[in-house]
């Protein structure tokens, strides 16, 4: 049965780095395969949201796993390679069209559930960064507040999701060179907002997000939006 977190993030002290304490507790309870789930890209104004599901081999956990936001690009890329070589991984991207048709939370939870379903083996238990357990998850699950700072499995998922999405946005930058996607990855930086005002929205922009909607309203550019470049897709798995 899905579980919501029972703890307030203010009631515990985060470890210096993620550990396998949650995974060991679940394995002691009978869960042989534990999957960590995280996402990248909830906040940007453009591009998909990407969810990753990672089942680490307890005997081959890469050294240096941490919340992807705490790592520089070189460290993330190195750890990504180690994770992909030693773990079961599935990655799903929820498109701009899906984000617009539902909302960013629902699109994220959809991608998380699909990522778990795409694993080569069905896990016994999922641990998810945040406060939500995705509906339709094909196994038991629990949300873990600040999970990417507490669990090695969730930290690994955060790295895979971030590296995958960054690579997608770098590719997008070649298709839409006016916006600098390869520099800001779609986030609402000053450079990005200036490009939006100068060029209007491209098909990768999230037209339901207020800064983009404001540009579309001011420039009457709604016909440019669509999100065709990155449809819903299984990226890895």
C-alpha cells in the first residue's frame, strides 16, 4: 500500500551524505528489490519533466552519490556512467504537451510510475523523493522527504534524471538556438526571459506557466507553442 511521509522535514537532521539506511530497513522487512525514484525539470519554463527509477546493486553502490543539485556537471556525468553500468535503470520523459494538458505535478507522477513499470524486474518497494506516491505505481511505495539527500537509491535517480534531461536540453539548444537552452536548461533565468521577450515562445515552452503565458499574451504568439520535439517517451529502460 502506498504511504505518505509521516515526518516533518524539520523533525530530522539530514546525514552528511545519502546512506542505504532506508534500503536496509526495507530489505529487513522482506523487500528484495528497492527502487529509488526522483525527477528533474519541474521548475523550468521549457522542456519535459524527466523521472528516473534506479535499483542499485547493494554490492556495487557507486562512491560519491549525492543529491544531483549538490554535484557539478563533471561529477554528475561520472556518476551517471557508474550508475548505468551497475544498476537497473528506467527513465521516462513527460512531454510539454502532457504538462500543459494536466499540470506539472500530475505529469511528474505519471512519469515516475511509468519509469518503475519500465524496469526489467518489478521491484518490491519504491521510495520516492518528496511528499507524493505516484498513483498507478506497480509496487508498494513511500514518499521520503528530502529523499535525494537521505537515500543512495533516490540520489542515484536524481543524478540519472538530471543528466538525461540536461542532455535533452542541450540537444534542444541546437534546434532552437535563440533561447540558450544549453546554458540554462529551460529555467527562468534573465537570459531566458530576455529571449522569450525577443523571440516569443517555441514549441518546447510550457505555455501554462505564467512567464511564458505572459509573453504569449503580449506577443499574440500562442500558435507557436506545441512541444513536438520531446513527446512522452521511455528514454532508458
